[in-house]
C-alpha cells in the first residue's frame, strides 16, 4: 500500500512503484519526488525511463522485468536471480579448480613415492659414480 503522507513525514525524497504483471499501473514503473508538501511524478526520459537522483539509478522495463541501470555508467544491475546464478557458477568453477589441484597433488605424491621406492635414477649419459657426463 502506498502511503505518500507517511513517506513525506519520514522525509522520503523519492519513491517508486512497479507493477510486474502490468495489471494496475500504466506505465508499469512510476516514480515520485517530494516537492514542497507533496509528491510530483518524476518526468520520463526520451526513452521512457525514470531517473532516481537519490538512488543514482535509471529504471525501466526490459523483457517485462524491472531493469535498473547506473546513472553514471549506464551499467545494468543484476537481478537477484542473475547474481545467484553467477555466484553458483563461480562456486562450481572454484570446486573444479580445487579438484584439479588436488588431483595434481595426488599425482605428484604418487610420482614421488614411486621414485623414492625405486631409488635414485639418473638420466643416461651420466654415470652414477660422480655424475660425470659420458662423452662419446
């Protein structure tokens, strides 16, 4: 429920409404800025978006979802779902990297164990006595 009088008493400079089902607001994103004793509708930009000075964001609808873009860069903010998906992908990648590192450590341990068990071995053309190259 929208309560502009309460918002005004609390000093809320701007507030926004979004109708995701587009059932009762036309346009589905609306914004209001405190002006004197009441709220005035925020003007729309040429592309129909709203600019919230207090939040530093542009607001509009993209693919039927509320889209938020930074005023200073135009960068779109991620939705909660997108952020969770990126976080999950990052965790999967970290898990895969950790498993690969653990497998490499296990391989190297086995290689070391094998070499210790078979004793020192030198590549040919070195002699075992003094590691002197054999020149032919």
